[in-house]
C-alpha cells in the first residue's frame, strides 16, 4: 500500500483520573491502543509508528511487543509537535502517512480502507476523515470553500471558532492521510498562536491551501466511529459499541446468545456454528467453543477450549492460565 501508520498516543488522559496511561486502559480485555493497532493491521498498514510520552515505558513496551516502532514526545505541546517527534523514525519513508489518535478504537476497517482509497483518487495533498455530528460541541470544525465545497479551507478548533463556525456540524475526527514529504516539510512552519499555546496539526491545512495544494475532507465516518475516549464514561460507551459488534458478528455466523444484552465476550474468543451461550455468561481471553457446544447461564470461561457437543453446566467457572505452570 505504501502507507505508513502514525498513531498519536503521548497524552496523559487527565479526565480518566488514573495513573495508567489513557491508551493502556482495558477495553474488552485489550488496551485501547491495541484496538487501534489491530485496526491498522486489518487495513493492511504494516509500517506503524506510535508516538508515546506519558507512561512511555508501559506504552512503549506494549507497542514493541505488538511489532510497532516508537517515537518519544518528551514534552506534550500539541498534535503537530507529536507528529514532529516521529520525523526521524519515518525519515526514509516516501509515501502517504495515515495519522490516527490512539484513543479512537471505534473506527471500522472498511471506513479506514475507504478513506485511503478516496484520498488517493482525490488528488489531494492531505485528506481529513470527517463526520457529521448532531451536537458538534467540543470538536474542531471543517471549513469548506464557499465556492468549492469539495475543497477544504481550514479546520478551526472550537475554542478558536466564531459563533457562526460553531454552528457547523461537520467535525474533524483527528484522522488524516498526507504525503510524507509535505507533512514533514510543513511542520516547522506551524506556530502556536492560539488559546492553548500549542502546535495544532490542523494548521497544516491552511499551509497547504496557501501553497495552492488541494485539501479534501472525506465525510465517511459515522458519529459512533468518530467518538474518542477521554473519560471512564467514554470507555464504558465504547465497550458497549464493540461488544454489540462482536455479538452481531457471531450471530451472523450461526451462534445463539440467550439474552444477548447480558453476555460479555472479548475479541480473541472464537465461536463455531450452532454454539449456544446462556444468559449472563462471560467469555474471555483465547477461549474457543466448538460446534454445537452449550454454555450454561452465569458461566465464566477464560482461555479454555470447549469441544464439540459438550454442555457446560450453569454457574461453571473454567480458567486456564495463559502461561505454563512453573
């Protein structure tokens, strides 16, 4: 694909009120960041760099275990400053850089693949993944040219926007794809003359426009997909979204969930056709349930394999350590 992935994951996540870096909070048994890395993998992006900062030891170890590269943002001074931290890691790369936030695990692979394809067919130097929100409060707004709505003029952060601009419902999701050469050549021109005194990556749009380059906004992300995680309430909401996706995926493949809204399962769980899962069951880790097996209500299974046709009694607890016994 000649696309490099760049994930911005240096922030502390103050609203989480935790010593744990925001992107390392668990979401269906996997760190938030793990969902974003899996998204890139499913889209076919293999060259991935993660910008780390707060909790660098913890986050960096996870990224390296996953097989990604790390770049350290020693001082958090905005999104443009974060991208600049990755310049040395990506200095030999020549292609498009896909930039994602490390706290947006709800994007779908199809949306991201379509975004990449639309960017390449648009002829734009940079494209922004946008979304229409019923209530855009708090998000940066997409400012399109009045005489050419297909082209973007700027992105304005809410705190810097006028009242008229705040009425715009098309928002910036924080995902971009951009020519690597233009990206790193332009970052040095971005200033910090704004309310926060930070270097906004969004300012690269105005730089491109001044140079006569085309900038596009591809409005293909749903409001649900565009939601980021900034608090424990956001984390709970994201869990419900991802869990519903998993349940519907397995039901479409022939699995029955009794009282589906009461069941918890994680992405690594594997279920075969004609499996029946009883109410209030919990399925975690690398659990595999084979064809025709029945799991009784209120059962807890973690890292176990249930063979075909087996019935597990209600209230069963079956656990197997992922590590061999010492």
